[in-house]
C-alpha cells in the first residue's frame, strides 16, 4: 500500500522549514492554519516539533494543530504532519544570521529531497534559505535550484517565476554580473527555451505557447554598436527554436519590453540574467509571485522572496506569496495529470482539440 493511498488519494506535499531564524516556519504555520488546504493535500513539514511550537507561540490568533512522527504510512490526512528531522534542542534566534540556522535548513531540505526521490511525497514547497550560511563541505550550492538539479541528476533546469498573468524565466541564475555574458551561449538559451516551452504545455496547460526572449545588451545591442551577443548568439538560438516548432520572438530590449506592456502579449518571457527578469516580475507581481523549478521530474515551488530576517519572529510576515506557492504547486500537479491523460490517449486529445476549435469558431463568427 502506498502512502498516497493512506492520504485519501490527495497529493502529499512536503514543506521545508528554511532558515530557522527567518520567516519560513511562520509562513508555514500561517498558511497551513487554513484548514481548507487539507481538502486538497496532505502537508508534511520537515522540521521538528520544537521549532513549530517556538514560532506558533509567537503568532497571535492562530489555530494550528499537527501530528508528528517519522512513518509516512501513518500520515494523518486530516491534519498537518510534522516529520521530525532532528530531536536535539536547537537555539532559535529570529532575525539572526548564524551557522545553526543554515545547518538545519539544509537538514530539512535533504530529508525532504530524499522523501521526494523515494516517492514518499508528491511535490515540494521550500521556505527561504540564506545562500551564505548554508555553505559547508556537504552543501556548496547557491540555492535550492542547483541543489535539486544535482540531487536528481537532471541535465538542466529553469528558474521560472510566475503569477496569474506573468511568467519570467532566466538563462543565468545566481551568478556575478561580470560572468553573465560568458554564460550566454546558443546552447544555454536553446536549453532554457526547450524547458520553458515544454513546461508551458505540461505544467500550465498552454498548447501553443508564445515566448518572448529579451536581449542581453541595452537597446538590443543597437545592431552591434553596443554588443554583438544579440546578432551572434541570441538570434541564432531563436531561429533554431523556431525550427523546432516553437513560437519564439525576439530579442527585445528589456526596458521597452516591459514599459510598453509587451509582456501581456506573450505566455512567458525568457530573460538573460537574474535581475533583468526578476526586477520587473517583482514590481508587477510581488505578493503573489511563485518561484518554480521547471525541468525537474517533480513539482517544486517556493515564495518569491527571501528569509526577511528584519521581521522574523515578529508576527509580521505576509503569507500571500507562500500561499500562492501552495496553490501553484497544486495547479501544476493537476495540469501534469491532465497532460499525461491527454497524451496517453491521442483520440481523446483529438476530440478535445476539435471541441476547442469549434468553440473558437463560434466565438469568432
């Protein structure tokens, strides 16, 4: 008997606690105190009872109950489940950047990743970590995305931020700006476009996604006057994507693209580097944005913000983005299930397309 069966056939969603001194545990408690989530999933929080109780006491007007243990076959499908990753006492100092906060964040993440690999949970939502204090001989990654890519042995992944009306992916993630140009290659752009195109179809139920690609240089290089990456690298990558039956357009000058609202005409945008994509995304979608690691064999989402040490432990953390990460995770799981069912029976897919075409025809008559 599988653990999913024991969970009333609802997906089992794992949650990492993030940095112990950040806002992660507070966000988990505030979000999962809404019992309506239990109608759609069985939550498993990878932390310890002591951490949960510490932050639960600091949150006013909260009704949060849980069961705890280490047996996935005894999960309570009508309650939040705490998987105790450690038993020892750990000093918690909200708002403090220290080794302990990062060390136990990694322990939580590794337990959750292993549970995902073993099929004990169906998807993962990660609370924020601090990239500096998680560094050790056993963890040398710049964030969740490269760790999960390495842990599951996939060739490439895409950091994709999404909200209801905007999706932005990045070719390069957490790298120094001076190194970005060296990492912009036809191959790297092509790989990200392929992952993005597939994800839009499978994860977001967009059959013929339209993708915009941003330029690297100001003014898209001004015909080579202020950079040649557009002509020598980005345009050839776009041409190649088109030859692989993708609807890809660009490269667009990044400032004009968002200022003129061009993003509203596309299903997703591929930016060349972190801030080029995330500054407009967070300006337009902050509070409801979700960080999604596209290209993995499972679903992993997180909120679109960091540890927020300045407000940790003060009952001031806004759970909006974290709740969006939960909803987003559940939506993608459903879309993947629908995609798999449709492509398992091409006759059903053909019928669906014929119905959709007939509806479109009727609307345009």
